[in-house]
């Protein structure tokens, strides 16, 4: 056993005293209790130290968890948004179909009213195609010779003349509209018998615009007057409305009026039309003889 000198003992004394004080402090702290709760103070210190470490860990963990939760919620919201967009599109399609059915019902009612008011049998028909070369001047109908359709039968819509049949097959037919530049309709300004303003309505190859020719400049003509068929062309029956005057360049005793007409039928947007099963009366054949011609013996 190594014996320490008194000098060494005095050197170690402060350290021993410090160690004893520290142990005493730990024992006192461990045994110390809070006055209000009676809980050991050492436990509160331990919880404080643990909270100092646990709080950042909990914050980071919560942030990561919230991030992934927000991503999941975003995907769910996107899926829900896609479903809602699809439902909106379906509802828009249903609404458009109902609007189309309502418009079609209105057009068919107008055709039925025309059939009731007309002296001629009206055959309802639907436009199923248009000639690409003359898109707004010729259309294909879903009625043909099996339905009684024949060449030159008048076609009407919205209470007015729109054209005539120019080609017929068993199931379909073609109508040339009155806006075509080669068309011609015998016409009169105002009701037949009430005016002498006779002329011919021709197409101008322009949508919703016609021209009336050969109206003498001595007859009074005004914008807004109605134009009707005379029946003298041998195709259209008399009394059908063609349109209304929208522009007049006055003529004179030697020059005719320049008259532009807006058709009654909405030619560019029509989908259903009526075919008048009308055949004009046969024309009388006259003997071709020179007047006062005698026979020599």
C-alpha cells in the first residue's frame, strides 16, 4: 500500500470535496419535489431535456407526414375534379340534345302548320347532305320517288319557297335553292291581282339574297313589300311567299327597278323542309298556223 504524504492529501482534498458536494447535490435533486405537484424535480428536468430533443423530431416528422398527406389529398382532388368535368360534359351534351329536340319540334310544328294551311299535300323531309361544289345552293333530302317525289316539285320552309327538286332517286332527292344563280321564279310584288309589278326572281349566288328583274320603273316599289309566286313559270303554284324587299334602286320609264330580296326561308340554317307534292296544270298545245294563211288551189 502506497502511503500518501500530507501534501498529496491536501492536493486531493478540494477534488474530494467537490465530488462529495456533487454527489450530495445529485441526491438532493433526486429527492427534491415540487411544492405544488409533489413531482420529483429531477423528473421535470429529464422531461425538459427530452422535450428539447423530441420537439424538433416531432416537428420534422409532422411536416413530412403533412407533405405526403397533402400529396394524397391533391391526387384525390384531381380525380374528383376529373369526375366533375366528365359529369359537366355529359350534362352539356344532354342539354344540347334537349335544345336540338326542342328546335326540331318547333320546325316540325311549322311544317305541320304549313300543311294545314296549304292547299297542297306537304311531304316533310330532312336535309342529309349538301353539294360541296355549291354548298349553300344545293342540298340532298331523305325523300325520293318511293315517297312520291318528282322533278321540279317545289320545296318550302318557314312559310316560304326555298327551291325545287332537280334530281330524284328512289330514296333521296336533290333540291336546288332559289339563291342559285341559274334559278328563276315568276313573281309579283304584293298579292296577285292587287298590283301589276310582275317580274322574275333569280339567285345571286349569295346567301340570303335574291334579285327581282324586269319590274318596270313606272310601278311604285318600296322596301319591306312582300314578294309572291305567280305560278306562271309552270313550276311553283301561285301565292307562295318568296321574301321581302330589302333594297331598291329606282328605275324609270325606260329602265326597270333594281330590287334585292331577302328570302323568307332561312336557307343557311334549315334542317327540315317540306316538299309540295304539286304538279302544274298541263299547258295547252296550240296549232302553229300563220294568220290569214289560205290554201291555194
